[in-house]
C-alpha cells in the first residue's frame, strides 16, 4: 500500500485536472449563451443572474483547480454550487430514489469537497506558494 501512497500527488493532480475541465466545459456556455441560461435559471426557480455567477465560478474555479492555485477556496465554492444544484435543479431531496437524475452533480460536489479539505497536493502552485516545508522540530538528530 505504500506504493499507492507515493501516487497521491499524481492522483490529486488528475482529480484537479479532470474536475477543472468538466467545470470549464459546463461553465463556458453559461457565459457565452447567457440569455438562454438566464431564462433557464428563471424556470428552475433561481434568479436569472445566478447563471452569470455559476458561469464565472465554473470557468474560473475550474481554471484554478487545473493550475492548483487557491484550490481549497475554489473547491469549497464549487462544492457549494453543486450542492445548490443538487437540491434546486436535480431534485436530490424531492426524489432521492432517482439517482440517475443527480449522480453526476453529486460526484462533482463530493470531489470538489475532497479538494477543499485535502488541498491541491504537491504538484500545484498552492504547494509552491503556501505550504510550509516540514520542520525538523521533534525529529531526532542524525548521528
């Protein structure tokens, strides 16, 4: 199992890139075809301007995930957005037995939350800018 532990940085990179691509792919149309999306959001019982907020969050949040910068913040915001989508759009609470209606946003929500809690990993800009190197405090001196 130690060999799998060594692959954690690569696994987090792959998760970030996959999520980032998906979010950008789904957010871009909200920004480029915004009148249609504003109307769609209105039909779902949400304010129309949420289409712009969702589009910006998905495109820029997805790009931040790919780059691995401010990953925890982007992951948390995207998880919250997907949580709202699960409840308001995909009917998680109204019909929980129809898993096929909400399985995709559920995976996006859970994966984003994982990145918010675990972080970007070693292969990221976050690591280079914000993570401290382990100190030697508490370690035994080498003879």
